């Protein structure tokens, strides 16, 4: 039973355009959501997070949107750059240092 | 970057041998985690620790044990390695307030 789902294994976007990565969750107890970026042969790096009390959080080129009623979040990258090419993981947890539950990841390729 | 190191970074071993992976942090964070990453599965939690000598099982704990005798070190042991434990193993630590986890560089383990 997958509690966090990333239904697109891969995504290809032109440089300068918007990248939209999607994530769905099933557990209504989740109240903290994160996105991680992973390059080959490196550990995942934290990108951006959002608490369930918000519906949007922005950090430079990265914006995360949360739709609690749909149990859906998305990561927008604008503009996309070749260095953004990586695997992106969505993760969720209940506040209080409970372990994160990860999606399977989406591989983003930004084409110059 | 969070001060997290993992050792060894690469290891090849034979089926049936014991293996211990080490995670070391310099951040004095209370929470530490072990994940494995496999193609098609994303990141899955093996065990985690919420303090010295306090540990709990994750989603895929069978065949693994952990120990934490000091705040800074979290050890993952495969008592008798099997080929299904060939994977990349990541350690993570979490901040006490925001639940954000920070990952180490990973250990690539091959069990022949």
C-alpha cells in the first residue's frame, strides 16, 4: 500500500520552460511535505517543504503547492535549467520527527 | 551541508558474511535513520533511532539490526548478507524542530 505516489517516472522539459512534478498521498494524517533532489552517486538533498497549514511555499525558482482536499502536491520549477536534471522525491510525514514516507521518484531531464 | 559521513562508501561482500555500515554525524541531532534505495522502490526506511539506545523498526527491517551507543554514531548491521540486500544505503538525520531530514552520501553495497 503506497502512501505517497509519484505517478510519472520521468519528465522531459526544455530549458527555460516550467517543470511540474506531481505527488499524491493517501494518509490524511500527513501534515508535512518535502521535496528532495538526487543526483547520481550522491545522497538526496533537501529542496523545499510545506506544512499543511499552508497551500503554497516559494523559494527562488522552486514553488510547492499543496491541495489538501485532493491530497495532492506539486513542485514547480521556473525557469528550468540543465542543472535541474535529477531524480526528485516527494516525501510526507506527521509532525513530530516521525519517519518520512517517500514516493518512488520522478526523473527530470531538462534539455538545452 | 549537514555534517554526515558514511563508511565505507563502497563494499563488495559475499552471501552469508556479516556487514556493518556506519553513519557518523557532527550535528548532535537526536534522530537518525537508515534507508535503502532500489530501482522502482524509491527510498525505504529500514530502522531509525530517536536517541541513544532507542531504536525502532521501519518498513523493511527484516535481516537488519541497528545500534546507537553514542549520539553521533548509528550502525546498521546485516548479520548474514543476502543478494537481496544489494542496494545503496543512506543515513539521515533530522532537525529537532522542522522534521526536515538531511542525508549522507550513501554506501553502495554489493552482495555476491
